[in-house]
């Protein structure tokens, strides 16, 4: 059996990150296959999914953000060129890789969406920011590099964004959604749900939403807090933001801080899905968050935004609802239209059925086929 040696590049490998969850799922899906995975990273939280001998740490000291970005890119390229890898798959914008996974989307599109919610002066500062100009330049060089064989996109939205911004042909892309293990992410029993709610001090009959994600501005937590104002709904917030105090103050000013549970970053997120009735994630820009697959697998309806790749799995009123990320009135209406799981699980059942196709087996098949086709 010929072994394919694959290098995966990710600057910061954190267990709570979306791209890292994809890599973890990839590792699990390709376990016991003829593909040997090596990780090139700056920061690694040890996991049994990948042997320590297959992890290379790149030192990236420097006072300036651009300096650190450049150092990581140079060190990563230096390492992969010195070793005999069959393929290099980067999750960072680094020119010279064979495969780029666009899990973070298109920086140009993100800045466009971000400009909708930041003050005018911040938008102007962004326009002249050396860091953002550097990222845009690196993104353009990478997409136009003759060495780039394939771009993995986790949503049609991102594929279309790249094609529109950089003029690439359709045959340059591979659409590969992440997977979800439906033997792990399962709806709770009534007893389990009751126990989890007791631990969170959420009444059994109350309607509870869950919001998952770090970087609350991008993920839309402000709109969520405003959407549940004037209701008796509870909200479970899993994730972290350095400005989290602002969001607590907003909830306090709207009179429902006592019904919001700020959990912080938590690696075992399953109990929080199982305590909730629906996931709400009105992201400004989100290529395709894993949490949507996980929540749907747990039988949760989804409320998300048009600028989230996960909306591609939502038929309006069937598995959940979709609207503009800043449309608080629609968010409020959608929240009122989703019933508690105790009352009606039809929408949640449809959500779980919808994601049953995206299995670890499918991910494994798609990736192995892609890698082998590229090496023909």
C-alpha cells in the first residue's frame, strides 16, 4: 500500500476552533487509511488524534502582527519544502500550497460585512490598515498561484465569493462540507434534558436558545440579545469575546441578564445543545460553522443569517429560519415561531434528518478521492 504523506498547515490549533474541528474530523475520518497526516502549526493543544512526532511547531516571535504572519508563512514553507510531502493542504493564506481550504472565507468579503457594524472611523482605519492590506495581498497571490491545484470550500456561498472576487474557474473547487457523528450528537432523553436544565437553572418548560461561537461581533450576539428582549426566553452562550462585559451590560439594560447563561469556552458542548430548544447564530459572515451541523444532529431547529454558509441546509420554516444578520425584527419573529421541544419536535426532527447525509464516511471518501485524483 502506497502511503500519501499529507501536510496540513494551521497557524493556531485550538480545540474550540472551527477549522480545527474540521481537521479533527479529517483525522478521525482518515484514521487507518493510507494517508499519513502531519500538522504544521504555531500553537497546538495536544490531542490523541495526531501523534506528537507528526506535529511541527513553527516559532513566530515578533512585536508586529504582520511580522508574525510573515514568519509563520516562511517557516511553514521552509518546513514543507525540506520534507517529502506528497501534498500540502493549508488552512492559512500561504502561497505555494497544493490545496487551500477556505474555512475562514474570503477576507475581502468579511471586511465588507464588518463595515456594516463598525463606526465610520474604524471602517476608514481598516481601509488603510497595513495588516488588512497585507492579508488581502496574500489572499490574492495565493488564489492566483500556479501551484494551487484545488480549493476546498465548505459552502457554495464561499465558492461563489472566491469566484466573484478572484475570477477563478469552477473546476478549481471541491465542495466538501464538514461531517457530524450522529452517534455522538444526539437528542437527549427527557430525563437527561431535565437534569441538564436543572444544572443550568433553566425551568423545564421554558424556551431556551443556544448561541455558540467566539468573536461575538461577527457571530451576532448583540442581535440575539436584542431579539429576546421582552420575552421570557433563556439563552445559553458558549464561547468567548474579550468584550464580553459589553454584552452583559446590554442584557442588563434590556432587563434579561438573569436569563442568560454565559458559559465561556467549553470543549464538551454536547450537554448545552441537549439543554436547548434551538440554535440561533445570525453571523455577519460565517463560511459554514460546525455548530450548525452539531446542533441540527441534536434535533435543534436553526435560526441563522443569509451570510452564513449553514443557511444552505435550511429550508425556510422546515429546519429553521434564515434572514439578514442585522434584521432583529425577523429574528424576534422567528424565535416566537419555534416551539419548545416539549411541545413540538417536528422542526428539530427535520433538522436531524437533513444532516444525516454528512457522515464521517462521506468526508473520508471525498477527501481520499480528492487527494488521489490530484496525485494521478
